[in-house]
C-alpha cells in the first residue's frame, strides 16, 4: 500500500537540509587599485532593525524563485548601486549552515571600480581591506560553546537516563579581524577566513 507511494515521492527527489532555514546569498567582492587587491566591505546602516552598524559583505535574504547566486548579485547591485555588467563573477565557495537556523551561500566576484553611490538606506559606509592584510593577520579566535542551555519543561521522563542524560555539547568558532577602526566578526569573518584558507 505504501511502497508505490513512497517510490513516487522519492524517485525524483533531491535532498536538502532538514528543518526550516533562513537562506542568504552574499558576495566577496574584490577590487584592484594600484596593483593591490582588496575586499569591499559594508558598514550596515545605523537605522536598520537587524544588526545596525555591523560589518558585512554585500548580500541578503534569498527571495522566492531566486537561486543563491541570483540573490548575491541582486543584493550587490541594490546595496552598492552598480549594474550587472559591472560584476565579474568568478565562482562559489562552500556554504555555511549555522546553529541559529541560517544558511549562507558565499560567492566571489570582482568589480573594476570602488562604488561611491551606495544605498544610504542599507549601507552607512563602504571600505576596502587589502587581501594581503587577511593573509598576514590571522583572526582572533573565540570558541563559543553551543548545546542545551535552557531545559526547564524538557520531557526527561521520555528518554533513557532522564535528567542525567549526557547531552551532546560543542563549540562554534567566532573569528575577529580588527582593521583600522573596524571589527569584522561573526559570519562575515568566518566566510572571509575560509576564503583566505582557500587562497593559501
């Protein structure tokens, strides 16, 4: 009774992460000036409801019908006020699934000029950091502990061992780059660190 239905469901199905995730596409945008290669970064507008003033890569939430790359390019265009033809797409990096229900899809591209007409609604300011700086200055590492913290109301009676159950615990690396007056940390620092590791 169920075998035929199961076969129909799974014969053309492709896997995806279990659970519901907020999905974002972001762009590592490179720029060359006087023979030096830079990564362009944003300081988020101070009026934004989420993470005002944080340092981030161009990018945003994936909308219905978009691929992660579509989003990274669209958001780069909207935030920096650049055109599609200005963006020289290079390729994709590994994506990052956070323990906070977020998937980040990073891509790599370059642009031939430093944008100066960015969207003031989303971006407080733009700045560039030499790629060489990230290569020569490893980030500060802090291991953030993750695991069950609030267990009041947990149905311990349903599991072997009850309140003495040995829950899995782990840690998530948090990286920090200090450059001039800016601190680059969180998912942005994690993505940049992985990018630099690929270069090395």
